C-alpha cells in the first residue's frame, strides 16, 4: 500500500483528511506516526504558497509523497480578510478569540458574503507537484451556534442547506467543504495514475 504523508499538526484538519480519504488506496501517515514533530512557519502571502511551503518541508524531511493544504475564510466586506491569517487572526489565535474578533468587525455590516478557500498541494517529488482548489460560499451570521466543526464554522451559514457548517454532520460537511472538494480532485488524479 502506497504511503501518503499529511503535512499538518492541526488535529481537526488531520481528522478531516482521514475521514475524506478513509476509503482511498493509501496508508495515511502523520508526524506522530513517524515519531517526529515538524513545525513550519507559514510565510507565504497566499494559501497556495503556504501549502507548498509545508508540503516541501515535510517531503524534504521524510521523503514520502506528501499532501498539505492551507485554507481559511475570506469575508467580502473585510477585503477578503482574515484570509491567510485565518488561524492567527486574533492575538491569541484561538478559535474563540478569532471568532469574537470577526464578529466585532462584522458588527453592523450588511454584506455578509464569505467563502472558505482551500489550496491543496500533492508533493510526490520535486519534479511532481500538483495543486488543487476548493471554495465553499456562504454567509457570516451574527451569533455562533456550536456543534461540530471548528474555526469559523459556528457562524458560517450555507444557504442551500439552511444551516451553519457547525450544524452539519462530519460526512455532510466533508461532502461539500472546500477541503473535501480539493481532496476529491486529488483522489481522482491519484486513482487515474494507480
């Protein structure tokens, strides 16, 4: 079975990768499986640049085909912020503080349009690097509703489902999410070449 390394230390992100890739023909590995820890500074100015920085660093260290993503929330009225700073939007960088800051900045704003963006990279070798993208459009609500999900999910409303992302079951979220879209594109490519 071919190995695929997930270049992330984010528990929630790793869980979603594993859920979506559960029936794939790959053995999924993380740093924990390799008894290692790798912290990568995300210095890119775009989601794609950050994804590539992480994938290359993990590949260079372990020499295993690697997948990495960078993703976040873009709010139209805020000039697409928090964007690449979604995970470190507030000084503390916790989900709660990030969410509180977003709601403070959105107070009284009429245009509530937003989108989750994911840029995923498959780094098989320095010669074989492929990018995939996913976007989930929605709206920012005034008050959070907790449940499943993480990050900004408690305020991210999906009109077609008439509920927040945090109110979706994991399989329901993964079927429509920005990350799910990008991972399924990756799976289609890997299956077509296996």
